[in-house]
């Protein structure tokens, strides 16, 4: 029996990118899927585009209503979907190729894991982002790209949904909760899943998020910045000259040093 994969797409004023996103889903060779689009009451015609697109494909369900941001939309998508597995895809992202879901589905049908994830190709530089994650990497280095993660839908019953008090990094928080949980198994697959827009997404916006104050990564980055600035200072010409003067004064004393200066 084939599994059902639900792809949840939050949208808001996404008219410039939504076509590419949806086409990358509906043209997959794997067809046992549903697309749940949660629109935040767009004002640029996104909702009309979605309506027209959905009329041509009965696998698409959608709603358009004001929400509290992307993670609120993702939570609503979880409530609306029916799949065995859930993938979240940004409206400005797209699946890497037409065989992504087919290749992944073979693994999902036989795995005992609750989370299966692969790699992303970054739009900014075409480099691959991903590899294997564990709880340590999530805490002190960076987040797992949630557009590459297939979650068993049952996970959300076990852990709850995204924490709306984190407007930018609720997915990071959720991933840490998943990797911490002793009953949740994770599995990495070396497979490109998504082409990820890392230039204009929510996480690229310069907003404050209290989540960063609660994990070591923020302190580690701050420490690395201080170390780099300190190294630059120690190698600067003013510091080297000043340090030489200080050592000379320390060696011969202030009076002797001033007398030596007068003679030169």
C-alpha cells in the first residue's frame, strides 16, 4: 500500500514564486500526495492564482485567512493534512527534481524512523547544505533545513506543534525537541530534496527572536566574533607600536624612557 505524503505550503504575497513551487510538486513522478496551501490573506493575487491552480488538480486543498505568521500557517496545515508523512515547503522554494518524492517514498515505506531528511541546494551560491545532524550540531552550530525533512504526522501529536513565541526560529526549536526525544528516530539520506531560497525567506529577515538567547550557538558565534576582533587588534600597527612603548616603559621606567625620547 502506498503511503500518502502531505506537502504543506504557507504563502503570503507569493505571486512571483508560487507557480514554480507548485509545479515542482504536481509534476512529481510520485502521485500519491496532497498539497495543503495555507495563505495568509494575500493582497497580490496569490489567492486567485492558487484557486485557479487548485481547480486543475484535486490533490490541492487551500485556505486563505489572516494568520500570525509562517509557523501559525504551518500549524494550521498540520491540522488540515491527512498524510502519513509531512513535508513543509516554502512558497519561494521548489523540489530539486521530479523524482524526489518517488525516491524518498521507497525509503519511507520501509523505515522505522520518524524523521527522514536529506540535503538542500542554496539558491544564493548553488552549494549543498545538509549532511547528518545530531543534537549537538543543532545546539551549537546551525539548524537543519526544514524543507528537507519528512516528518511522520504522528510526531505532532506526540510533541505538539510549532511554538509561535519564536517568530523566526520555531522550526529550529521544533527540530531540537524532535532530536532530544528518546522515542523519536531520525535518519539521514544523501539525497538533494529542495532548492532552498536562503535570500528572501523569513530567517533572512533582521528580526529579534528570543530563541537565539536560549541556545549556546548565539554565545559561540559572539565568542568567535570577539576572538576574531581581538586577533585583528593584536595584529594592528597601532597596537604593535603601543605595545612596544609599554614594554620599553615597563623595562626602564617612565623617567628613563622620557629622557631617552628627549635625546632622540
